[in-house]
DNA sequence: CCCGCTCTATGAAATGTTTCATCCGGAGGG
DNA sequence: CCCTCCGGATGAAACATTTCATAGAGCGGG
C-alpha cells in the first residue's frame, strides 16, 4: 500500500496490461473480456479513482457544469438548485454553483471564473445576459436572452390564461392582475398577457396594476382602497404574478377587512411550498420545477446541440391552496 | 487571433520571456518588475485565462471546495449555501454543491464523487459522518462528528439559556420546551439542555416534550390539550427548537383558541426570514449564519490545519419577531 | 583585472489522463 | 507453407501547468 493515490499506471502494472487498455476500460471503449475483468479487479484492489483533473486537461471534458442563480433563498430557486444537482449527478456531472445575489458585478465575475474553470457548460438564470458569446454551451432558464441561446421556461402565457379561466370557472365576475418584478421585459410578463387575453376572450372586465421592483409597494393598497369605494371590494378574483406577491396581497387584504377566499379569490404563480412537501402559500399555477431542471440539463448535455430548440416551453398546472373556493 | 484559447506558452512567446516566468507572475512569486509588466500586458492582449485543470493536475491545488448540504429548501441551509459561496469566492475558490436530500445513499455517493474530484476540502452539514477518514480536509457545520473533525456551530446551549432568560424577563412564570428533529444525538439537543438549565437556575417550572422525526406530530396537540384542562393554557412561555416548529405550534395554538403573544409567548431558534431581509417567522434566537459560513471557510483554508480547534462555538442573539410581548 | 558569489530568468521534467499510429498474433486464402 | 489482412492491445505523444536544477548576468572584492 503506497501512501499516494493509485494512478492508471499502477492499475496497468497490477493487472499486467498496458496503460491504454486501462483507459479504454474506464471509458467504456471495446476491450477484450479477459482484459476488462483483469483491469476491473486490479482497480478494485487498489481502490483506484480516476483523476478528473488529468482527464479534463487531456480531453477537454470536465464533467462539471456551472449553475448561476441570483439566489437560493427563494423557494423556487432552491427547488431548482436541488433538482439541477440531482439531474446532473444522475448524468455523472457535478454542479459548480455560483450565487450572484442579483449583483451584476458578481455575475460578471462568475463569467470569468466559469471561463477559466473550463466547465462543460453553463445553466443560468440571470437578469442580464452573460457575455459568453457562444464560447461555451449555455442554457438559460426562464429568461429569453437571445435567438441563439436555448431557453427552457414554464408556459407563462398559458399559466396566465389558466389562472383567468379558473377564476371565471369559480364564479368570479370582475378580475385583477397584480405584478411585481424587474422592469426589463421578461418571461413573466407573459403571465399577464395570457391572463388579459383570456379575460377579453371571456368578456370579463379586469384591471391590471404592474409595479416594477423599485416602486412603492403601497400603490397596491391604494389600488384596493379605490376599489372599495362602495364599502366592499368590487373585485372578486385576483391573479398575482408570483406566490410571494399573492402572500403579501393576502396580508394586505386581511388588514383591509377583506376575507380570502370568501370575498375575493386569489391565485398566485410558482407553486412554491413552505418547506419540503408541505402546504402551498396560496392557490396557484405550479411551475414544473423538476422538469425545468431536467430539461435544462438534457438540453445542455445533448450530443448534438446544433439543432437544439431555441425555446422549450413546459406545461404548468393548477393547484388549489386555500385562497380559492373549491 | 488563433481559434483556440491561449496558453502560458503563447503568453511567454508574446511577452518574449520564458514559460517559468509567466507561471511565477500568475502565482505571485518574485519576478523582476520589467518582466512582470511585460507578462501582464501580453496576457491582457491575448485574453489569457489560467487553465485550472492543468494547474490542479500539477500542483494538487484545485481551488474547488465541496459543500455537502441535506437540502437548500430550508431557509437556514439556503442562507448557509449563499454565504459559503460568497466566502469561498472572496478567497478565489469555487463551490461544488452536493445536495443529498437527507438520503444516506446520496451522501455516500457524494463522498465518492468528492474523492475523485480532488477538491481541496469539504465543508459539510450531514446527518451521518462521512467516511473520509482524514483523507481530505473536512470541516463540519453544526454537527460534532468526532474529536479530530473540526466543527463550527452556533452556541446552541447558550441560545437555549438565552431563550429561557428572555421569557422569564418578559414575565413568564411557567415554561415549556418543544423539540422535533433527528433521533440521533445532535448539536440541537443542547438548545434544550441550556433552556432547562436556565429554568432550574431561576427556579421556574417547565415541561419538555421532545419528539423525533418519525413521531406523530399530534402529540404536541395532546400536550396542549392536557395543559388546557383548566379552560385556559397553564403555560405562558414556550421555546421551540426551531423557527419552523414555532411556526407550526403557533398555527396549532390559533386553532385551539390560544392567542400569541397575549396568552402565551413563543420563541424559536434559527432566525430564518421569509425571503431576502423580510420578516422573521417568530421571536427567535438568531444563528450567525454568515459568520458560520465564513468561519467554516477560514478553518478549511487555514494554512496550518494541525492546530485547528475541534469546535468553534459562535455567539447567537435574540430578535423579537411578534410572538413575544416587547 | 579576474574570480567567485548571488540573484533571477530559464526550460526541461513531471503531473495523470486520452488518443492515435504502430505492432503483434492469429486466421484465412492461394 | 507463406503471404495478407484484420482486430485489438500497446505505449509514446500531447494536454497546460508547476517546480527545480541550471545557467548566465551583474557586482563586489582581492
């Protein structure tokens, strides 16, 4: 037992075969059965583990994938990180996680580190496009960054429509769409578009209040107070662009004496849960988080990336969570 | 402009110096000023980036650290992951994140991947000790795994005592300690120990109900019903082993018609917040999450690990969060 | 003026893998 | 029996870096 980690050369010697043969065995290349067995036994005896850094140096394959997320404190991002990790592990890859905390400088720094790390590819959910102009395989989640960058996203438009149709089905006659988020145009805008389209299609009156991140949150309160001029809320169905917003709106309504779901029904978007598999924050349009992660990994590691689709749109679903009358 | 990424050899040629000189410049080793400038300019011209895999192969330093967490869906773990990432980046390291989802098999699998990846070290918060017997620098967070494995944890004992003293200071006369968690002895047990010690020291009566993860949650409800025999709760201060538990207990109390904090005051442990820097779940003992992460990184990357402390205990603090009468 | 010492740039060796041109042995056909 | 051909094992070269023994320059002292 040598003190140092065994190398392929050690295995070759132990098995009485050539170096190249050992390499072939570990790469699944065709090798005579006799040799394969000898090598495998020798490797087990020595406790051999391939050195990924030597492999990466020579072959360019590192089996590492960089994942760039704005944060992991939001349940949606957390779930995404978890599923990405699992999906990558299933395919023998590892996840190099960069948390940018929505800081553009940090994002830029990440790009540098990603570049010098020679990862096999990048999966990112970032607010501004990375300057990785085609140097590295890149898959974006939930953000369409350009025509040549594949993007996998939930069907936000369809989700918005689904929310409207559900509220209408549940008896609502006057709806509203509330939104927070980044000012720059993003995938999530489509949630509102789908919602408004469905309202028009069903001839249901609706209001929309779209706030950007910096703007004063109290404008929502003002909105509600306007709509309570008659003593009680003249809106009976609300679609919020995220579950988090729905949660805060629910609190706001409670303070105004409006009951949910008796007086007004509320649907959010994301399908986040408090912890493991526990309660939803609200009735909601659920993003297929696991599917998103798996699709992103599939797209990134696909053998032939030349004919990859520019946008993969995954179906969402509705889940009641106590803020609707079911 | 060649199509391939530039190497040190290219930089050396461009700068008109030797290969070794370029290497020294990038490793901060002493080099004549004239040469350093020439190399730096050439590198900038070519857009040179060191190849971490070649470096790792030759020097053994990979500048990668594996982080093993049971999950990132819990806000405490999420915060930890985020701070670990930032602390590692600050020291030019990258975070290889393995999420085990509390699955012992996954943990084992991680160990294998960690081993073959030749990371510089491991920071882990795992439920059962990893079989890494001293092969690799290892720092444990919040779990004392053995005498030779450095562990950084919050002052759980002191936190329990602090909770008791706070409740007493706020006028409570009869206390309770409620706990959930893994059956195996863990750091968190100390929270209860500290709490009970303080109760005895102040001559305050208390009850303790310690449930393990599998056990029926409704035993908490039974506990409360017993203590409401007289029509109203005979306990006026509760310490829960985690904020999450406190949250659920609060919901349970609401259903039983007990008001928080009017009838009973509630203190949790962790200091988790709903999202970014928003509200606490409850009045709580706050873990110094960022400090935990930074200390773990410091400990792991310390030049001289031979005289590292076996346990670093970081101070906690109290924060009111609406479930106490302040 | 020359010798020797010190300081520092130099480039070859080494790191553990993959890949590819080569070579060997065996089989089949003339 | 010999020549050819083919499948498959072989090991040297290449990958981009660090490190170390060496060489060469500059300088001071005898």
